[in-house]
């Protein structure tokens, strides 16, 4: 059977966060059972949208060793099974695995390692450059390593390395989105009591390795989009107190498409664009916090073009309504402008809106009930891509 993937995303994360683990407990197991209704599980235009109800089961396990010490290790795994009552291939499967290791050699020297694997269909999890659901066992693996060292007084450096691999199952998206991404970075920072200023440079290399794609009137060569990108930026980190922190950087990205001659007229020789990344976290009360951010940069696209310039704003509010009731609101708006692809596609835009709300009630210390609602909308200048989607679920969960 061709496996498909379930979303293991924000609703489950919100529930787990609302249920506090025992102090000092190294491991935790959670499980949830939900009934749901999805009015457009294929993320298709309204005239061909398909709907179904069903049942979702999602167990998860986490392990944390050495929290608060100079050597911290954590691992988390979640599995999802979603059964659709009104779909021929009725089952979706999904997996998320995350591992991290932090080693403090001294007060001025810190090493951080992490790796995350996702097998999914939903774009919110894959973050692979498409706003649409993608059939098959689609895999994203992301690794990062960073080392921070204070050299003298308040001056120090951070060096980093990152690698991401995307592997799509379905032929069309495999051709356009299969790729590997590598980056190295160097930041120099100057730290004060509550605020740290920094300047940095990052180099990234993206290699597309999908097969050539034959579409009407065109043989599209994905590796023509191979590029080297150079980033220069300045920024600041601010920690007002343990409840309020902010991190912002802004600069310029220069992308060199060194194989652009393989697709003349479709891929530009280079692009220069702004680069912005900012995030704020505010814990305004016990059990309640607000996280918001904005980003601007270039990213992959599942269209026959070079890439897209993406501007996004997002926010998540987790609010403790009472000792037993928590509410979560999430929102993300993203505007994408297509680069390349010829006269019919270059400069076209897509707007993606993602909204979510959930309410959790603690029935007992380790049992809860939850209702949630998600709304997705894509408004695209490209024909036959725009869609709306409503997803409603209700269920129970437990932890031990």
C-alpha cells in the first residue's frame, strides 16, 4: 500500500504544552484520540474539493536527560494514524523525530547539535516550498550545529553549519523539490547586560537533484535552479527579563544561479533581495505566552520557476483561562512572489493564510479533552491552485 501522511502539528503540541510533566521526570508518553471532519483533504480548488470525516490516533514519547546541567540531551518521537471514512485509500501515516544535544564546556563556551526528521504530506510540517498537500512518503531531514564562544569580555563569535534534505515521493513534486541544502555561518557579537548586538555572514548552497520534468511545451530542468547564496546582516538580541525576549536581524541576500544557462529565459542569472528574521516571546502570565515573528527571504517553489521571495508574519497565543482550561490561537500570513518561469509566471503572487484555534480542558491531572478548528486559504495568481480548507476535530488525550 502507498502510505500517506498525517498532520502531527499544532493541536497536539498545544495539548502537550498544557499538561505539565512531573518535575524532574526524564520521560513522558502522551496519546490522543480524535474524531475529525476535513472539507478539502486534497487542498484542491472548490469545484473539485473532496471531504471526509474520520478518526486520528497520535501517540508520542519524549526523553530528557541532564536538564539544567552542562550536558543536556533530549529526544522526541510522534506517530500519527489518520483514517478517512470517505476516501478510497483511507489511511494516512506520519512520523516526527527530533534529537538535540547541548554541551556547555564552560560559562563562555557552548556547543549545540540538533536533527529533525519528518515524514509528512502537509506543507506546514515539510516546509518544502509548496502550500499544497503532497501525496506519498515525503521526507525532510534537517541537521544543525552551532558553537558559541566568548573571546574576551563581551566580544565573541558564533559559527554554524546546517544541512537539509528533501525527498518527495510523487513524481511531479520529486522533480521540482528534491534537493539538498548546506550552509555555513559566522557571527561576531558584542554583549551588554540585557542586549547583544551582532553582525554576520552566511553562505548557502542548494542543489536540486530531481529528474527533468516534461510539461506541455517545455522540458523543465530542475538543476538549472542550483544556486549559491550570500547573506550579510546585522541584528540584536534583547532579554528584558525571564519573561520577555526578542531576536531580530536584517540584511541582504544575493543568489547566484550558476546553471541558469540550462534554462535560458526561465531562470535568472542572479537575484538580490532583502533578508529579515525577527521573533519575540512574551510570557505574560503563568501558563500563558505570546510568540510572534516576521521573516523575509527566498525559498523553493513547486512551480516551474527559479524560486520565490517569501514575506511571512506569524503569531501564536497560548492562554491559561483557568486552572483546567487552556486556549490556543495561531495565525500565519505569507505572501510569495515568483521569480523566473518566463513572462507568464515571473512576478506572479500567492497569498497563504493559516488560522487555528483550540480549547483544552483538563479532566484530570493526566487526562484532557480538546476541540480545535483550522482554516487554510491559498489565493494564487496561478490558475487552478487557489483553495479553501476547513478542518474540525474533537477528542481526548492522556499523558504519563
